C-alpha cells in the first residue's frame, strides 16, 4: 500500500555531493541509469576534483554529480538544484549556493561532527543555526543507519562506511519514483566475485528505498512522466563513448582500419580506454611515450592508409602542433580530438572550457588552416566524430574535433542511429600513375581532385606509386621539394582553399527560434543546450530572438553571413575569454557582442537569458 | 629545432652523378611552370580546377650521365635486366631524379650508394619499402631513394615509423636519423622504439656534430669540443649510443662506418634481416664541420690498431691478429698475441646473445687503451610490437567473432520510445 502522496512534476535537478571517496560519481551515474529507464530526458554534469584522493572532508576534495531530468525537453544539467544530497559539511558548503530557494537539502547528519565542520571551514554547525532557513532540510543519519543496517555483515568498519552512498541512492530513487532494478543488476554484475560487498550493497540500496517509505520526514514523493522523445530505441550515453562509437562507425563504413594514438591526459583518456576495447573491430590503439609520439604514430598510420586519429586535451595539442603542421603540408587525413579543459597550461584539468578554439585555428607555425568540427551534445559527439573523419578523408587533411570536458563526461539520452542511415563514406586509394614525363609513366602525389582539391592517397605497398612526402614545401603536382617563391605562395593558398571548400558540403544552418528579429545568438560546441534552453525562455517571454549553432567553425557555413544580417544584435556566448567572436568579427566585420563565462562550468540558461534581455533592453556596451 | 637550410651550395663532386657545379642549388629559370597565381588573389578565383598547366619537367632536367631512374613501365619488370640483385632490379631503380644536396665529400654519399646497392638484394617488393627520416643532413635520405618515403620533423621519425609499421606490418620500414635528430630532440622516441621492439631498421648517422644548422656540438660530441655554440669548449658529457640503446633493451645493436663499404653493406643487411628493431650506428664523416672525427678508426694508418671488428663465436682479436682482448675480472685487458704469454685461446669469444658481453663491448667507447668495436654487439629475439598488437586483435576476433556495429550501438541499457 502506498502510504505517501505522489506529486507529479515536469522536471527536477538533483545534485549528489560528497568526498571524492564517497562514490558520488557512481551514485550519480546509477541514478542516471534509473532515470533513463524511467524514459525521462536528461542531462548530467559530473564535477570532480583534479586530485585523485584529495584529503577527506576538505572543500577542494568535494566531488559532485548533477543531473537534470524531466518529461519535458531537457537541454542543460539544470541552472538550479532542487535536491542537494550532501554527504558531509564540505559538500554542503561548496554546493549550497546552487540550490534554489525553497529547494531541498538532504544532509548526512552523522558527518557533521566538530572535525568535519572545521575541515569544511564552518565556525558553527549550519544545521544548528539559521543558515539553512529557506531550504527544506532533510536530516538523515546516513552513516549511523548504514552501520545499523550492516551490523551483521562481515565487512569491516571502513568498508561499511564506504557503502553509505548506496543507502543515499536507494533513498533518492524512492523519492523520485525511479526503478531500483537497474542499480541492482549493475551491483550484481560489478561485485559478482565479492559476495560480501554485493550483499551489503544490495541490502543498503533496499534499506534506503524503504527508509523513504517509512520515515516521517517525507510526506510525498515525486513522479516524472516519460519524456516525449522522438520514437526509436534509446540509450543514455556519455559524450566520450558516443565519440568513440562515431570514430568506430567511420571506420566500419569506410572500410579503413581505425588507428588511435594517444597519451594519457584528462579528460581524453576515456577515449583511449574505450577504443582499446574494440579489438573485435580490428581497432588498433597505441599508448605512446608522449603526446608527440602519439601524433607521430597517427601520421604514420595515416600514411599507411588507416583511419588515423589522435586524441588529447589542450596541453597535448600544444605539444602536437608541429606534427599537425606536418600532416597539413603532407596533406594526410587524420582527426585530432581535443577534449578541451580549463587552461592555459595545466589550468583546470577536470573542468570544462571552450578555450582552445583559437589554438585549433591558429596554433601552428606558418599558414595552416584546418577544418574544425565541434559537437554540441553528448550524443552529437557520435555524428561530429563521423563527420570529422569523413572530411579528413574526403579532403585529405587533418581535422580538429573540439569536444570538451562537459560533453565528454556528461550523459544524455541518445537515439541510437541505424548504421544503414549513416552518410556514405567512400574512400579512393590511388592505384595508377597519373602523369607522364618524357614518355615515362609516373606518379605525382600533389595532383588534385578538381572539386575537393584533395591530393591522391597512395598507400605504401602500391606498385609504381612510390613517392616521397615531407615537411619541406612541395612543388605543385610533382610534390618535389621546392623553394620557388611563387610556388610557395600558390601552395599556401591552395591548402587554405581546400579547407574553405569544405563549406560547400555543409547543410544550411538551422535557426532555432525567430528567423529574423532583435537578437541572433551564435554559439558553437557544448553550449548548445544552455543556449536553446535560454531561447525557450526568451521566446516564451515574447522576445524576438533566434540562435544558430555552429558545428563547423572552420570553414564557417556559407549562409551564416546572410543570416546574421537579419538581426539587429549579434551575441556570441562562449566558455572562454572571447574566441569565436574574434573569428566572426574578423570574417564578417560585424559588431558581434561577446558574452563569456570562464569558470570551468557550463552556462546556466538563466545567465544567457539575462544577458540577451539586457542587450535588447539596452545598457550593454559592446564588449 | 634545426632549420632546414643547405649548409653549402649543393655542388657535387665529380662522379657523384650530380649536375654541374654551376647549376648550384638554384632552379634554372623556367624549370617548372611558373604558378599562375598573382599575389593577393584567392586561389579559387584564379585556379579553376583542371586549368593548371601539366606538370611536365622540361627536357634536360635530368643530369647527363645518370641512369634514367625507373624506366620500367608500370607493373612490368624489365626482362633480362642484368642487375646485381635477384629481384631483377638494380641500384638505378632505387635512385630518384632529385639532385643529391649533401656537401661534396660528405660521408652520406657512401651510405646512400651502399643502401641503394643493397636494396636489389633484399627480397621485399620495392613498393613495400619505406624510408622515414627526421630533420638534419642525414634526414634528406628518403628524397634520394626511389621507394616510399617521408622526410618528417625533427626527432620524430621513430614515432611515424612505429605507427606505420604497427598498422602495416608487411611494410619494410627504415628510419634514417642522426646524432642530433635521434639522440637529442628525438631521444625519448629512440629509447621507446627499442623497448617496444618494432620490426624496423634505425640507421643512426653519427657525425658528432650538427651539420644542417652549421656546426653546433651534438649529444655525441666529445667533451671540450670547440664549436660555434661552445667557443670555450663543450661541457656536455657525450652519449655512447650503443650503451644507451642497450639500456633501453634493444634487441639488435651494431656499429659500422661510412668508409668501409663492405662492412657497411654487411651490417646494413644484418640490421635489415633482424626481426625486431635493428639499431645500426654508422660513423659518418662531416667533412665540413667535423672533418676527421673518426679518422682514427677509418683511416689506414690507425684503423687496424684502433678498431676491433667483432664476430659471433670468434675471439676478440685486432691489429691484424697481433692483439687480443681478455677479461681480467670484470675489466677488459688488451693482450699481445705475438709473444709466448698469450694466444687466441686466452681471448674473450664474442657471443651476440650475451647481454653482459654486449655491455662490455658496448662500453668499449673511446678508451685510449682499447680499440673501438664495430660489428654486431648484440642480437636476441623478442616478440615484436606489431606482432603482439595484431595477435591480440586476432585473439579477440577468434574468441568473440567479428564485431557488428549495429549490435555495439544497441548494447548496454536501451529503451524504446514508441511513436
Ligand atoms: S653532414 Fe656535414 S658534410 Fe655532410 S651534408 Fe651535412 S654539413 Fe655537409
């Protein structure tokens, strides 16, 4: 018998926060899985410290997992948190400001002892003064309840205490009427070889679920109806996994073996981990001795006729820059994945940022314009990766794929694509000589395709096409070393023109919202969700705003300039100090306004809404 | 990194098959069609596809007296060519029409000629041979080999070779590098190549100087060396390349010299035939910036006394059989074989498979009282990187069958939304 009332809500944002050792990422991802089973739309924001085991109880050791889910269209991980689950005082201290006024705060009261309060920097116990006024405080003695529940277990104290996140997970699942079975299945598989821990976790999960039923602290629980997503088969996917699948799909569809060369770096390592498991697809992964070796091996594989990919983050791209220039002048196809993170230098390794756009654009010696592709959602990483690979091979060029930490770690429901519906990916290797000198048949590696300007891809092992390429300037067509002044100018322009021609293949831009009017918001990469959520609110408020989102930052879509001309104001929101805006101003000589956030976190939709409103209503300088 | 300018006008010595000295490095006017692109115009505007002049080389480009390279028509081997190799190919089939731009008298010429002579004797199909280099004088090498080749960036040739060989194990991959390229800027890649044991050949042209950047000391230059960047003498302790790669667990370590073409050719062959990374250090004279660095070992007057050519299973003797080496405790000791005290039987016998002995021989390095060793110091067999990579893939394929994309995409927890 259901004892509590059930309240139906359209959406909710929950944030699990605790010590890095508290298992918050696991709790969050299991809650996400259950939410996917409940068929809600969702977006997640894992947020963890750079230190693997930061000192327990400190504010800088707090790890969080935020999840926004609903029956409505979910675009962002949520501006404001409806329920914060705080495992200790530090987690409360760090995250309270993200909870909406009137929102709920569930605290593990057992963790609010003098020492923990000191570590978190609290002078007074916030549970005992009025600092939490205005929030629904839910006090749960998590540690104590966990110990009681496991008093007959053989686990030691430490193991028991570490399991308390399962109690919290069970409680949260109950509170939002999520199914508990997916977590049960996961635990059973994960701890199949450790029956003690398996049993303890399952027991705690149930205890937490039942605790919600029985405690008087909750008068009601919530229910979120399934979202009305496009029909089809879905799975919840993290951006990094979608990206790996996109590269794999490109390999399967093109028939090119996939070679991935990489050096461990946050947050790109998961791409290496994921691809290294795809051996049944013949995927070759190479963990190099350094970033340069990773890109070097990738160039070697590209020369040999593989679908060659290297992945890293900003600091790694800096190290690879010279080699990317080599691939550019040799005109070999490859994809360079940059999972951007906060910079410069080591910066904020575990936080997201879009600050490597200018690096992708200009970060090499010499004139070397490369196509730049940027995914916009976790699921879109699949398509963007496929697209980047296709451009690379079609145009015989290295392509920059700019993902970021938010996309890599975030998850969302993903309409699983049908391989048969993927864009075709033809590959043509050179097999014949293509020129004659004094009656002799020869192969010239720099004779170009008329449409794409791509040079032929002749794999070593092909008889009679033996040729040499390298970093020295090439003579047009023959590919011989040339120091000729006019030739260098022409080749530089040809290489740039080849990149520009990618724009010819791009589909027309989609305009979200008003097709003309007061404001056009121009975004790129992972800010799509925040921008569209902001647009929804602005449009609902009767504002005349539209948005275009650029998957292709270089070359820019051919219709962008015309679209820009239909609006009075142009706003470019970015998670950096203003990078796309410089490219756009430079290209179109139009007064684009820059709106930036450089805090290692995605935009909240509300931030964009306020900025756009202030521009429409006047009072914003063109910064 | 080193820039890429020619140190000298690339005039070739007589008989080296180059153009006349007067031609120098300058392109003769009209040598190739002038690009039709006026400055400031976009390429697309002025270069309608297909409208470009055909890339025909003007007559007379090829220097007289040089065999026209690769005259055979595509797909066909010339019948009855009296080549010096079983393949029916000759040295000329491996020579490109590019002007060789090393300084006259440079040791690189001899190495190039020897490699070109060796190629027809190697049974790899010509189209499977790839030369990959970095930056430096030696790294121009691939341009002169009529095989697949890549002249890459400074120090990185081993990385590119690794990616190529790992993904295309059937290719026969040669790395050409120098002491600056391979041991300084690319030192990290060199040692990792060795430990991985990728089945490639690495030819280290050691001239103990930076040639292309015009004469700075290199990581193999002797201490105290006065160069442009060390006017008061270098204070750097030099690398001993053999010891370095032995430390990185190389499976094949050998040394030879540019001025002994027979030994050079034999060592090239053995390096090639080794299954695993073949490391061959070649003492190469840079007659412009470091002339005579190895004369002590290469010139007639001193060669016999100052060198020892080691051979597997043979006693360590030198100086025309008058001297030998024996182990005294852990130390090598030169012994006089002309007197009554010592005979060949007292000499240490070389065993290529002994890592301890390789250490001893590899460490015989510029010691006044000992000869400098040449030959194969060490040769053992260890699974190659690419074999292991592909056997791991094959293993998974055997166990799980070929992956299906649709299945993988639909794996994990999925749910259906109905319309
Ligand atoms: S190594 Fe010395 S001699 Fe040879 S090309 Fe270079 S600078 Fe000239």
